C-alpha cells in the first residue's frame, strides 16, 4: 500500500512530499493542474519565451523554512537578494528608501521613516505605543487581538488617522493583502513584530521563475524515491467513515494509502469531505476563510527604464498596483535586456470590471509616477494574470480558526499556508506547514522527526523587551507559592 497520498502540488504539498520521500516513504502527489507549483507556479510565455510566474513573490531573509527547503533542493543560490535596503517607497514628491540604520531594532528603521516625505513628527510619535506593543507581541495575544480590526486597534493605541492612512494602510495591503479596516489586528501585529524585530531583515526575489526554485527538483525527488506525481488529476472526495481510507479520482479510481495530506486551500478541502466529517469543529471553520483575489500584470518594454528593482506605491483609493519589480534587474542573465515589469494589484475587487487593456494602461501610468523614463517607452508585449486567490483574507476572527495540522479524522493531515503555523499567510507558512504535516505523518508511524523551524526570536531591544514580557507574564500567572 502507498505510504502517503498528498493532495495538492503547491509549496506545502511538495515540501511534505520531499520530507517523506527523504525518509523512505512511498509518496504519491495528486495535482489537478498541468504544472506543479500551486499558487506559486511558473510557465513559459509563448510570445517571448520567458518564464513568468502566476504573480511576483518576495522571499525574506527570515524565511527559515523556505530557505531550508531551497538548500535541500540545491537552489538556495538562485535568489537575488536586496541586502542594502528593505524597499523603496514611491512617495510624493520623491521616492525614499526604507533601510536599517546602526540602531537596535525596531529603532533601526526610524531614521528612514522620520526623514521620509510624510506626516509631521507628531504623527510618527503617535505610533510609539503600537511599536512598544509590537516588541511585546507573542502568539499568546492572538486570540484577544483577533477580535478587532487592525484599524480599530491602532486607533485604540492612540495613533493618529493621518499616520494610519500614510503608513499602516499601505503596510496592511502589501503584507496582509487586505485593507487596514478589514484586517485582523492579530494578523497585522504578528507581521509588524516579525518584520521590525530582526536587525538585518531584507528581501529577495527569484533569479529564475518562482516555481523553478522548487517544483521540478521536488518532483524529481519524489519520482526518484519510487513515488509518483500525477498532474491533471482531479480528486472527487475522501472515502472513509471513522478514518481516511482512500480518495476517489474523477476517473473512478480509488487511491488507498496509510496517510493522506490535504495541501489544498480551505474552500477546495470543503468540497472533498464526506458529510459525516463536516461536523467536526476544525472543518466547520472552512467557510470562514475568504479568498483574497489579485491581478498581476507583466509588461515588456522596448528599453531599459531607470528605477529600483523593487518599489512600492503608498496606499491610495484610486491606485491599482502596489508593488513593482523590474525583472531585468532580478532574473539571472537578463541584466542587459530592456525592462520587464511585473506588478501586483492586491485585493483586486476594484479592478474586476476592467479589461486587460485598461489594466495595462493604468499600470504604465503608475510606473511613470516613479520612473518618468517610462513615458517615452513602448510596451512591446503584456500579460494580465487574474488570480482568484492569493491567500485567505486575514479578517478578524480567522486567526483563531486556523486549524491544527492533526485532524480529528485518523489518517488525514492538513497542510497549507492557512493552517496554524504561527506565521502570516505566505510562502514561508506554506513550507512550514509542509514540514509540520510530514512531522505528523512520521509521528503516527512511530518515527518522530523534527523538521519545521519556529520563527527566530527578536533581535536587539525588541528581543530584550519580548523576553522581559515573557518572564513577567509567566511570573504573574504562577501561584503565590511558586512566585515566592
């Protein structure tokens, strides 16, 4: 019998498959698309012959789990790192760079913020209480903070609306993918704490197509170990009463295994469950995860345009795109080519009624705002990718509903960026969930193995405050005799 069937050939499913194959298990991965990669897949553009991604993604230097996966696959050197600065903000009247200064975190980013063309000092000072809370933040606060929106929380901390509109509305869109008034306070504070709590945090980008970093290598490992990778294979549902016994494929095949790992989004998992399983609490929450749509635009220009390799627009009700990437400054071997831009329209409801042509025209106008050279360039080719789900929307109440890897159904394990990983919805969470799913399968087989990395403790001042907070909270919750 097959040791493990993994449903979904995205980052989480392939991570789990590699981990299990490395430990001698016979694995079968079932993927409904023609190409592996899931929501981080890549393919060849037929007009240009270039590899493009479903949408551009960012890698962080603190992505411990993802970088460990790339090291295992032999592709960790295929990242173009931006180590001198965090990012460039296309603010008015001129862009500014957000970079770390030689100060303890989270103060290391303050000089960049204070010298940016933005609100006056009073508004920056109004963020002090939130910054202090960020240094204290830990997963023990998630349940309480998940009850309210990020905007309500920031206001309760005394932050001015001008500061919320200038910085936090932008931060919410580009890090959580939802507006600040819809985002869970727990979600945004987790991201704020992790981004501002590490001294040398910086971003990187795939020097090759995103899926080329992991998909073919993972598939090869599965197949070399005796497993199978089935593409364009649809799963109709699980079979079993008291445990997961098999899955039913569209062609009527019943695929039996000792373990099943669901590595698909929550709305897809809901369609696969037998009615008898849906009454379990973990599965009752599946409907609360709202997909966050986005649109990615790729533009091939006729010349090199002067601009940073990675730049973001601040939040505006009338703006479509937030982040832009000049792939000619990122991809290996593309240095001497004309500029090729990729951009993201995050939480893209506002663009749903626009045609591809209208989206391209609006994207060019927004590029011209920070790169005037683009006004004299010609777009030779363009592609618009409409993606129904980037991540689940981190709305208030969703963080506490993220399910554990282990389920109430024996033989069924969950993976995906949306399970409980103590991480935001992102590629790092997807990979971490894949390691956790593999750990669960191995533990059920009696061969426990530690694979996943927890988030690294905060550095500098943030680390000192967090450790002191943990000590105080432990002491305050201990019994009088223990405290004495």
